[in-house]
C-alpha cells in the first residue's frame, strides 16, 4: 500500500525517503547503497524499505469504482428513521 510515515519498530520518521529510494533503485542502483546514502542505518528501518510493495495504484482503481455507487443509493436519514426513496424503517422489538 503506502509506505508508513514511521518505522513500526523504532518510530523513526522514514516516509519522506520512500520516493528518492524508489527513483534511485529504479535507475539500477544497489538498494543497500541507496539506503546508506539516505542515512537509514537501522535494520528495522531498512526492512521497511526492502520489504515494501507499492500497491496503492492497484487498490485505488477499485476504490473509485465501488465506493460512489454504494454511497449514492444507500443514504439513511437518522432523524426520520427512513431510507431515501420513501421506504420506512421497521423497529426491532
């Protein structure tokens, strides 16, 4: 998904370094040397970069298609106890 802002283990802020890391590795540089140059020395923080899969572009295409259709047709008016479209809500007893 999206790279976390902080390392899960030590809490170091690392999110701002993802883009430079990704660009340099895609150009063919060694990931270990890139992490050294960016100043990421701890094993836990290095793990966050090495093991991350960037899936946000794949996931967001599904979210855009599904969410608006759900919110558009199913809106519940709490103050009146009705679902839009005139169907009354039955009470549980």
